[in-house]
C-alpha cells in the first residue's frame, strides 16, 4: 500500500512539472525569445508526461497485486 501511494505522489509531481515545462515552452515560442529553446522545453514536458503515466501504471499494477 505504501509503495503504491508513493508512486501516485510521484506521478502527480511528474504531471505538474510537465505542465510547467509546457508553460515555459509556450512563453518562449509566443514571446519570440528563442523558438528552439521552446521546442526543447516542449520535449522535456513530453518526457515528464510519459514518466508520470509510467509511474501511475506502476501504481495501478501494485494495487492489483495487493488485492
């Protein structure tokens, strides 16, 4: 149970950080500072989104094993 809860907290943190990376990406692209840096931030946001979904899936798998 404890490990499953830790995975859920971790996945939420990954989701929040991906939203922040996407926000930074939009600010860089729309602001006109540097489009390429905006693309890098967007790729980082996508990577963190994938990591969050991976941890959430791991959490669900652990809950199913415990039951």
